C-alpha cells in the first residue's frame, strides 16, 4: 500500500472518526503545551555568582519559583505531571467510535489489506491527529510567548517569556509525542485481528486479575520509609551520601507505588463485582456486578489518570502538613527567643497551594477522560441496552447499573491512592524539628491532614459521579428500538 493511499485512508471515516481525530489532536496540543512550558522553565540560564548576587538567582523574574535555580526542577516536574492525565485522555479518545472503525478496517481487509497494513493504518491515524495537535500547541505556545512578554513596573517578568527551549527540545516534543502515540496504538492493537467478514477476534484474559500488582505498593512505600533514617544515619556517621543512587532509589520507589496502585485497580473492579454479586439484591447492582466480573480491566483502565492525580494530591497534603508544622515550630522558637526575624515565611505553603491547583486541574482532565470512556462504553453496548429495554427493563435500572459499575471500584481505588500518596509524602518529608533539648534535636511527625484528605477524596468521587450523570444523557438515545438494528 502506497504512503499516499495509506494517508488518505487514515483520514477517511465517519463523523465519529472525525470527532475522535479532533479530540486526540486537542489532547496532544494540551500535552505539548505542558511539555513546552516545562522545557521553558528548565531553559532559564543560571547567572554567574557576583558580589551582589552570590546565590545566583535570576532576578528578572517576579516569582521565586523561577528566580531560584533549586526550585525550577520541581516546577518543571509539576508541569510534566499535568501531561499525564492529558495523555490518558488522549488514550480514551482513541477508543471513541471503535465499533465503526472495526467495520471500516474489516472492509479494508475484505479489499485485500493485510493485518499489518491495517495496524499501520490505525497507528497513522493516531499519529497524524497527534501531530496536528502538537503543531497547533507549538503555535499557541509561540503566540502566547510573545503576547505574555509584559514586564511589571519593576521590570520583572511573571513568566519566563525571555527564553525559549532549544530547537532540539522543541522538535522532541512536537515529533516525539505523535511517535509515542502511534507506537502505543500499534502496541494496543497487537491482540486484535479484524477478519474480512467484520469479526473482531480479541485475545482475552481467561483468568481473573490477581492482586500481585499490589505488592509494588509496600515495596515503594518501604523505599520512602527508609529514606529519612538513611540520611540521618549517613549524617551521624559522617558518610558521604551516594548522590546518584538515592534519587534513583526514591524515584523507583515512587514509580513502583504509582504503578502498583494503578494496576491494582483491575483487581478492585473484579473484587467489587464479586462482592456486589454476593450481596446485592436489586437488578441494577446485579447487572453492574456481572459486567465488572466479566471485564474488570475495562473499567480499571479509565481510572489510571484519576488515581495518579489523587496519589500526588495525597502526597501534597502530607507536605502541606509538614510545612505547616515546620512554620509553627519556627514561629514558636522565634517568639521564645524574642527575635521575630527568625520566624519562617509562608513561601513553601504558597507553593503547595499551586500544587493543589495542579492536582485539581489533573482531576478535572481525568474526569474528562472518564466521561469519554463512559460514553464510548454506552454507545458500544447500545444493542444490548436496547434489547434489555425492549424486553421490559426500565431505563432507570440501566442508569443505576452504570453508576454502580463506575462507583463500586472507584471508591476503594481512590482511598488506596490517597493512602499511598499520604504515606509517600510523610516518609519523604520526614519529621519536623520542634526544639532542642540539652543540645539534642527533637523530631516530631506532623499530624494527618484529615480535612485536606477528605476534601480530595470527596472531590475525586464527585468527579466520577458527575461524569456518570453526564454520560447517562447518552443512555436514552442509545436504548431506542431502532438501535436493535445497529451493527
């Protein structure tokens, strides 16, 4: 198949295919903006040390997050974290209109296309849509870079509009994201084979999910739990810390805890389905239970971005409690000594407020991905829903079953992610030095921020419930008698 023919076929399709391409491009544009913003922060040059600026701050910026070189890495990392739920949203958008796409691919197989050509066609569709999005994101970034270059009265900039990432970095974002998206599409289609007769054969998992992925969670938490005691031991014994290895250990532990939490969501879905099937008496809960047991991975995939955002939110809540306790200890020590100049400032508390804002944005984006997945599931199963309604099942029962199917695994998974994030944050931040007694330091662990944790958990569950309420709007249109003839 020639490249030109392959490109025309990749851009052809129905209205659902057009919507999928547009949503994928929009998601890629948002991810590109987050990546370009992070690279811009990292591109800020550090000035040489002078008599007036021995700390090598970039004094042309109004905020300390950009002025201080030690804070730029954390700022860029927070911006990159915003790209994770956006990429998850792109993955959900790629599944929109899957039945119609399967029929189109089956028609191409009937015309003589090989399975490899069909896979390349689907990957090219995602890659082209992502490339359009990243190019659009680059254009928006460059335009905003010029429009927002407005110094204040003191000549300081609120954003790093005086620097740009290198051309290599720009090209890596604009071309790298579409390449990754296309490769991910080809990888996801490795278990799917479309026959020329429109039958889609999927290699399914015969065994139910196992909770072995949850073992990654205590491993990751354990690595964080030993971080602060190891630093104290190294300080007491005057041992030079192996700097290249400690950050790698912490990063590997955090990644293990995150992956374990996300992958354990499949087992949560299966366990919630088994429990509902055993305890429920109403038809709505029984329908949801059978659906969760039959395909637990379908629902768990949609929670990945939400659980990641909740986990980081739990860690931010732990850090907030640590900074509050540290500020209170410094303030009490300053009052006892009569030197209020030694009192700490609220810079780190204000920074955590920005992290909370980023978590809220990530939860909102993840809720958008949940909505797309829910609508796609309702549309894909419209024949089954229409058959149930035609046989006398009320639409309200179907709506409640969809709500059960979404909320039953979401609640325990959110609680697990929140607990893991809290433990990671508490262990990594460590205890707070409150006072010195007879020359010895005294360290105390700060309290658990129950209010922030409850607010975060309630917000995540409310986001899931809101997506269910919005998604049920499509249920009535998908359960008409005419849908019985849909293929």
